[in-house]
């Protein structure tokens, strides 16, 4: 089992593939389902995401035998993706560009509350069919969403709470103001315009 706020296990399936499983913990809500939802949305909109799945439970075999385990978010360890470390929201090749602005708007729509660099992963992607390697800038840890935003243990994966929160609260000096109370407010305060939001809404539409 791994340490930190989210217990988990690393398992191999009958085909020998390695999966990293994040299991639920605490009373703030299960991150697994919400992380899979937002990951699928980002992938559908053209943003790179490694494949993730959710299972409520699974059967595990170890030295003590076979037993049922709590499920969670399953992330497949793909040979084509090599972890190169984290990337910075503040310093990367896309700062200020429309897809970067749009990515932040998408995360705000879903009340993603954990905009910190340690949740971002830079991958080297080598196509299985051959060809030049490419870099993937991935927002990987997405579970703290679909609830409320906040700095300390906000409720997540709770549609009742999510439906009560606002998205846009106003406009100031040509920039949109959001109902965001999570980490690194400077990423979204005084930086995102109406055109950024319109572009993102059209992409989602």
C-alpha cells in the first residue's frame, strides 16, 4: 500500500499489465468516479490523458490468498508513456495560449480544486507503431472535483454540493471572475477573458 492521503495498491492483471489503484479515504467523497469523469471529458476535448477506469471493488491475490478489495481509480502503466516528472502551471510552452486558457476554464467548470504542479505529469510518448517521441503535458490527478472548491479538504464527487456552487461571479477589468476558492487562485484571477470562456464553451458544445 502507498502512503499519503489516498491509500492504494499496485496490481498486475492476468495479462501481466500493471495498474495503479487509488482507493477512497476520508469523508470528503470518493475521488475515483469524479477523476474518471473529468479525465474522459478532457480526453474527448483533445487534451492528453492516460487511460483510467473505475471499479467499485476487485478481487486481489497476494501471499495471504484471494480476497475482495475496495475498488477505486485504476490507471494503466503503459510502456509507451514515460514519466518525466511534473510540469509547472506557471512556466510551460503554452501559458497564455487559448488551449491553456481553455484547460483552466474546463477545470473551473467541474470545480477542480487542486491546481498545483505536483498533480501535473510530463510524459514522453512513444507511439507503439513507431515514429518520433512526443511530449504530453497532462493534468493527471483530477479527483478533487465535482463538489466544492477550497484549500482544505473540500467536498468532492457530490453533485448536490456541486449544483449549488456558482461558475462565473462577474467580470473585472476585462477578465472573468470565477467562484473558485482552491489552490493557486493567481492562475485564474485577472487572466481569463470572455473570449477564452466562449472558445471553451464552443469546444465543449
